[in-house]
């Protein structure tokens, strides 16, 4: 991976299952300036491909840009605690524990991968938030590299 890896946090997006399922709205168009791409860039819906968060330069914030995977995971933990998942009626866990999620995220980010957390909240909404490793690796040799929207200082 070229350049010193760093991490950008996106979200949280909290909304309905139907909105999240509108996959066409979660993809950029084929051309940089086409209507679908403009709508995609203005949207807060989580993109279908995690790397496409990096296209949304207006949603990249200095206070959610880190050079440490541990700092990025601390942000994931805070967002999770502010938007806890629902609890099953039988009090069983419907999701991995926060500790297990944080451990997996730290391992992924430390290897240059991303961390994406999506789950239902107590209010039955979907919560989605991500930490994207930057520079982001292309999927293939023909896949374009999306440039960093906000290099760390």
C-alpha cells in the first residue's frame, strides 16, 4: 500500500431498512458528473462499496481522521455506545459483544482493511458506520484508486 496508512470515520447513518435497501441510491453513477453520481455524493446513505465513502469529500472530517487504528476503534466504540443495538426479548445477545467487535476491527484496520458496523438499534432502525483505511487498495489492477479526501496533518 502506497503512502502511510491512516483512517477516516464515516457515519453514523441511522435510518430505515427500506432506505438502506435502496441500493441504486447507494452507488455512484458511471460518469463523475452524471445525476446519479451527484446524488450519491450528496447522500448520507452508506455506499454499497466501502471505498466509495472516500468519494464523499464533504463528509470527511478532520476530527474523524486518525493515524492510529486504536484511535479509530475508540471512535467506533463511542458511536456504538451512543447507538446501542436492540436486546432480544429473551435477553440473549443478537450480536457479537462490543469487545469482540472492537478486537476484530483493530485487527482488520491494522492490516489495512476497513471496519464496517451495521446493526438494528433499540428503536428498530438500522445503524451503519465505518472506518475506511486510506490509501484504499483497489480490488483489481483495473479498479481505480480513489484518492484520499483529507490526508492527516
